C-alpha cells in the first residue's frame, strides 16, 4: 500500500480553523496552534455568555420595575406578590416595557394589584 500524506486534508482543516479566527490578534489569527486555542476559548465564552445574557436581562427588567415602583411607594417584592394574588400573569419583561413606554397603563396595573386583599 502506498504512503499517503495529509496535505490537502490538513490544509482544509487548518483553513477552517483560521477562518473562524478572523478578527483575532497576532498569532491567534495567523498560526494554526494559536488560532485553534483562540477559537476553542471563544466558543466556550460564547456558550457561557448566552446563558449569562438571560440572567442579566432579567436583572435589568427587575431594576427598571423597581425604579418605576418607587414612584408609587411600593417595593418590587410586594408588587410581584400582589400581582400573583390578583392573578395578573404578566412577566417582568412586559411589565418593564409597559413601565418605560406607557406609564398610564402601568399606573392602572399597580392600582389593580394594590386593591387586592391579602388572605
């Protein structure tokens, strides 16, 4: 059986990795070894950050809600509790958007939540 070399296969594999490393700096872009390391780390950070993004957005919505609720002299936790008692099923994202863009509607939601009696 004749000897085979990995010339074209290796070049294609390296080219694919270097293509993913576009925009990296110095040896992480040009050399295969550096590019492979950089691409692996970038993929790990991207995976982790996709999950962190969800956490950060929820924190942002809660901060916006809390700020809007301070005008009504009510805390965020009390408001969420009252919403659940009033059976209002709006999530934090929608509530923060309403608070930011439609204050009149948000005032009505707060008033409905405050009118509910605790059992």
